[in-house]
């Protein structure tokens, strides 16, 4: 993988938990991909409902999960979502867009990793 792509998910970080085993890495990444896809998709509905508690919980879960696999840019984007006041619809919408973009990068990385 290219150097830029390798920055999307830090495989050295992930290897601390998986021992670097490709099959375990793949399973962890598949689980993350499924969870992240579902949670990121729910954020807009949560914003529309102005459900601040669920917003913070999902952003926190995404932050931890992303950082856990070494997707630090996505984790940082999720961390920036956590404190957002949902009355700032434009700010929250921009945060969702950034998170979707970072999630897309991670999902592309995962697809490439699984195909290799």
C-alpha cells in the first residue's frame, strides 16, 4: 500500500492487539467497518432529533473504535463531534460530513487490505 494509504490505519498500532495476524486484523477491520457504517449513518437522524445524549455516546464510541484500530484521523474527527452543541446545526452537519469523509477513507483502506 502507498505511504499515504498506510496513514489511514496504523497497522503497527493494530498489531499491538492482534499480534499482526492478517486474519485477525481482517476480522477486526470487518467488525469496525460494519459498526462505523451503522453509527455514522445514525448521526444525521440523531441531529435531526436534537438527541444530545445519543450524539455524544455515538461520537465517543466511534472515537474509541477508530483509535482502537489505528484510524487516528477518523478518531480525531469523532472526538471533534463529541462536544458539539446540536443547536449549531451547521457545525454539527459539517462534523458529520468530515466524519463521513474520514470513514470513507478508512473503508477504502479496509477494502484494499481485505483484497490484498
